[in-house]
C-alpha cells in the first residue's frame, strides 16, 4: 500500500519498480504484486493511470477503515494464491 504523492519518490514510479522487481526477481511468472494506492488526488486521470499500471485497488482520501480492511484482506488473499 502506498500513496501516489510521497516526499522523495513519485508513487507511480515506485509502483513500476515494484512490479518489475516482483515479476523479474522475487516471483517470476506469477503476475503483479497486489498494490493498493491511496491518494488525496482525484479525477479520472489518476484513476486511469492507476488502472493502466495494473493497480489492485485505489482508495481516495478520506476513506473508511472498513474499506481499507476489505481491500487489504482481498489483496492478501490474492497474493497468497500466487505463493
């Protein structure tokens, strides 16, 4: 889970690095690591970028704890199916 806007590195660049490392080094052939993006940014552009990058879920701030927990449970379940 990460925010799109971070102090030292853009979250979207981080996502690309995580996908590359996960797919090529840590878990080859098993698909993308499930990443949940949180952001205060809105609009179709951010949603489209997230979708194009194969992000597992996108939560716009503010979000409920129940929504976060639900997405985390699904992401963990998805990830465990690839182990």
